[in-house]
C-alpha cells in the first residue's frame, strides 16, 4: 500500500503535469526512433539498390553503412536529449513537489 505522502504526491497537480510532460517527450522520441529504424528496414526490404552505391569510387563501404551509423547516432542523441531534460527539469521539479508535500 502506498503511504499517505505517496498518495498526496500522486494527486498533486504539478506532479500530474510532470508525468504528462515526461510521457509526451518519451513517446515523441520513441516515435522518431521507430520511424528511423523501421524506415531503414523497409528501405532495405523494398529497394536494395537505393543506397547500395559506394561512398566513393573504388570503396567497398556503401551509403547503407553511413545511414545505419546515422540511425545509431540519432538514437544516442535522442537519449542524451531525454537524459538532459530529465536531469535539468524533471528531477528538480519532482524534488520540489516532494519537498512541498513533506512540509504540508
């Protein structure tokens, strides 16, 4: 069972707004990653020649490798965006909410 303090925090309008904001960002970033990964997979499945040309004449590395690395980099960047926002905004807001509820 949740304690009385936990119940007050869960009912706090600022906490509910924080959860909505966090979930919206999380789902938004998730959708971007899913579009990138599934777009890459579908492009490979339906048009194998789309990026199969070498990066430069005489090279074995194709554009697919570059696109794949770009998708991995995108995922890392989006994760960093979420972590930065969580550390700078969400954690501070949650600490303030807890402090308010403990004092009341």
